[in-house]
């Protein structure tokens, strides 16, 4: 009996020791490697279904650490305040995690990293439904960091909605816009437009314009048929061939050569024309100078000739009045002058 109890005791002790070893090994694999890691926390506005303690923390697919606590903000930082479900901060989910510095290197400054767009978001591991924390850089203008009214215990990294949540939000916003559309009114308006178009095409101005266009096309077709375009094209082709033959003939080439020579001669004559004009100006200037000298020489002669003509005129008048003066001298004195 005592031997049976000793066997049970040894078996129980062995089970306890094995369980402790297994628990220690699991803790070694999951927690000991990041026990001295950098501690961070973030807050999510969406459901963290599928995210459990021990979940991985990754940066672009590289495992950096693990999640070590998941709780509600209301139970962590707002214990002394009544829960107000209308406040967004009362509905936040807090997730704390640790990162192994040996997997990152020298950790960057938190403020600079957040300003550059470092954010945390939920991601899913394929079809398993398990989630993990993904760290990545996003557009800080599109996702500005959210300020919280309490002092976080660990280093705070802002979060962004997961890809699935963003798709759902976009779909819900689109559905909300679609719900605001009055399809009945839109259908009535569209039907009215279609009726107006139908009326215009059947009896309105559009119908008249189409009829006039058809008549115009018929007139153009008749004019084209009467114009004998193939014959006109043949005549134009013959005219072009005749013109080309004329241009290529010897007479045309000779005429063009003669015209070219005449143009060259005219160009030479035009080049010599300024010299000829200068020579004529010099001759005219010399002629003008000679005429001035001749006038200066003839002036005394002309004065003497004028005086001689005047004397001759006086003598002739005297002879006409007293012809005997040639023989007797001067004319006799008048009666009134005698003494």
C-alpha cells in the first residue's frame, strides 16, 4: 500500500516538474526575449477582434516584438470619471506592446518618428482571423496624430484605421451618399429629358434640321453626280501633265536662261548706276562754274554795247530832226533864245 502511494507521489511530482518546464520554455520563447524591450502603447477606435496578448508586432513584415496588454481606456485612465459614451476617448481600446531593440538597432526619437508619419494599425494574418500590430509610415497630413487628454504610461504611438476599416468606412460613406439620392425624382427628370429629346427629334426644331440636312445632302449628291468628278479629275491630270511638259521643254529652259542672264546684266548695270550719277553731277557742277565765269567776262562788254546803242539812238533822233547838222553843225537857236 505504501509502495502504491509512493508511486503516485513520484508520478505527480514528475508531472508537476514537466508542466513547470513547459511553462518556463513557453515563457522563454514568448516573453523573455522582449522582457527588457522598449514599451509602447497605442489606442484604437475600431474593434481589436482577433488580437490577443502575445500577438506579434511587425514593421513591414519583420517581427519586432509582441503585445503584452489589451484593455479599455475607460478602465485604465478614466477610472475616476463616469463613462460618457458620447466621447470618442471613452470608447478607445488601449494596446501595450514591447519592441526588442536588438531587432531595430538604435531606436529613433519618438517625436521625430511620429512627425514623419510613424503609425500603428491592425493587420490580419491571412484567413486565420488572427491579428497583429503593424508599424509603418503613412502620410502625416492625411493621418495627423491624435492628442489624448491623459498622460500615457508608456511611449505613445498614434494609430490609424486598418485597411479593412478604411474600405468599410469608404463603402459606408458611399452608401450614405447613395441613400440621399432621390431616385424617383431623378427618374422623373430623366424621363422628362427623354420625352423632350423625342419631341425635338419627331416634330421640333431638331426634326426640321434633320430634314433640311437630308435635303442638303441629296442636293450635294445630285451636284456631285452632275459635276462629272472623274472627268474633271482626268482633265486636271492632263492639264498638269501638259504644264509639266511645258516647263520641261527646251524653249522654256532657254527662256529661263535668257531671263537669268538679263537679270544678271540688269544687276550689273544697277551696280554701275551710282558711279554714272556721280559723274553727271560733277559735269553739271563744272558747267555751272564755267557759265558763271562767262557771265562775269561778258558783263562789261554788254554794258559798253548798251551805251553805244543808246548813243546811236540819240544820234539817229538828232539826224531825223535836223539832217543838215551833219554839214552845218548844231541846229540854229530858237526864236525865243535870240538876243
